């Protein structure tokens, strides 16, 4: 696996979005996200999916692009770009959000709106027996 250098001013952030395009009502929010990223000194590119899969580049799965607004207060969302700036050989500890939401902020009305956690996040391990795993691998 090939790992890129950490982000620094002038780095290009390649946005890979398999889920959906940008609806007309979300254009202002998208412009705010691009502003947030460019204010940190990065160029933005949306051409990457075919390139990274063909040459084996490592990718990062992180916050939804439309959540990377600089008005956010959730530590996981606030620190996404900070994590990507970690120097080669450095490390960081990432934790899940303490709260999650089931409602998207009204970004059509306020492009600077941010996610407000309403429900405690809980995680649980899903364990299968060794027998179940062996059966699944067959």
C-alpha cells in the first residue's frame, strides 16, 4: 500500500463521492465546504476514484464531505483535516462521536449549519463463533 505525505498547505484533496451528487439546494453548502478546505491552503479535486484504485493509493474514510464545515463543534468532525495533516510516522487517536443525530441540519437555509448530536452513540461488538466464521469462509 502506498501512503501519501501528510496534508500541508498546497496539498490537493481528492474528493471521492460514491453516494450522491450535489443537489441545487445544497450548492451553497458545498461552496462553504470548499471555502473551509481552501482556507486551510488546499486545492480541491473530484477526480480520484479510478486513479487510486488503479495504482493502489491508500484512502481515508472519514466525515461526510458536507460535514467538514468550519463551524462544527463535534470533535470527530472538527479534527478530520487535522488527522490528515499528521506528519509521516506520526500518529493520532480517533474516537467515535459521543452523540449522533438522525436529522441533517437545514443547510439549504443556513449553509453554515452544523450537525448537533442528539442521541448517545453506543457501540457493541458483533461476535460469531469460530465455527460460524469457518462456515462463512467456505
